[in-house]
C-alpha cells in the first residue's frame, strides 16, 4: 500500500491511497485545474482514480469533488449528512455511507470513524489491504475513546497537529475563530496529537505523517518539539505542507 498528498492545510486537502489496481482520492479541496496539476506531480492521472472518498463538507475538503467527479465520471462516497449539507450538484455515482459502516473499493477495505468536528456528519478513515493498516486522522478537536479504539496498530498514519495553543491564543484570529479552532469540535493542537500517540499501539507504526499544520498558528519547530518524546520508535516521520503535500510513501 502507498499513500501521498496533493496538499494539506486550510487552503485545500487531498490524499491518495493506492494498492494494486486501486487508487482512491480522499477529499478534494482544490480547483479542477489545481487538482490535475497536483495529480500530475505525483504521476497520477485523473483517469486512474477509482473513487473519491469525502471526510466532511468544509470547502477545503469538498470544493473540488463535484467538478472532478463529473468530468471523469468518478464514484463518490460520503456520509448522508455530508451530502445533504451542501449542494454539490449532480454526481455520476454516489454511495452514501450510513451509520459509519465499513465498505470496500476493489481490494481496499475502508472503515469510517466518527470524529468530533464542527461538521454535519464527519468521518475519518482507516484503510486496510493485505494486512496493512493506514489511518487518516485530521479535522477533529478532541480524541475520544472511539477514535483511540479504531486507530490501534496502524502501519501508517496521517495525523493532524494543526496548531500550537499559545500561538493560537496570542494570534490575530478573532475570539470566535480561536474558540472554534481550539475547541473540542475544532482541530487538534500539537500536544493533543502527540499525547494520542502515547495511547495507541505503535508497534507496527513505521510511517507517520504530521498534517494540516497551520501557517498562522504553528511552526515546524514547535511540531517537532511536541513529538520529540514519542517519535523515537517510529522509523520515518514526514511533515505535510500546503503547496506540495507529501510524495508517495510505501508501507
């Protein structure tokens, strides 16, 4: 199994997962032109995509889904409330994820995970193929026991460390936005993300990507400092960026 990113951050998100003959795009928060350019950088054409899986309706994750799906006649998977929350137009093929029940796309088995985020029915996902587990966990404001249970024993993990609490508190955001971002239904801060790693089984975790890092309220130095104590057993740690995401990583 391999995974890569078109970009990660508040200006647009998209993650690619592929195994054998299956390639899935998780979210698409870019214009069609940007999406195709970013796919080309990763040596993937839109025609190679088998489906788009959507986490939630915020524009940095959803805005490009409709145009891409319509142009290339791609199946789209999302929760019922996510679909109903936005008018994204006619889709060529829509599968509604109900009650967070697992499903498969070709050889990849996918488990949706309910997360606390200020969206209608947000989901994050664990992807499994050939006894390999890849977890994607971004866009949540707190770690619940339910989340911890589902992200045990991953071989690869894309984990949000959105902001540093002190930078957010002293930054230029208005109070309402600070409360939203830093609240239990917002985004994980560096310490929350690092603490999460101490509470899951990391024996199999070889590839860790820290993602959705805020440009305004975080820094790479602060992220590295927060993860210093928990990163030692992990073979490889990468940091996703907004402009280029990250290149292909193999499990």
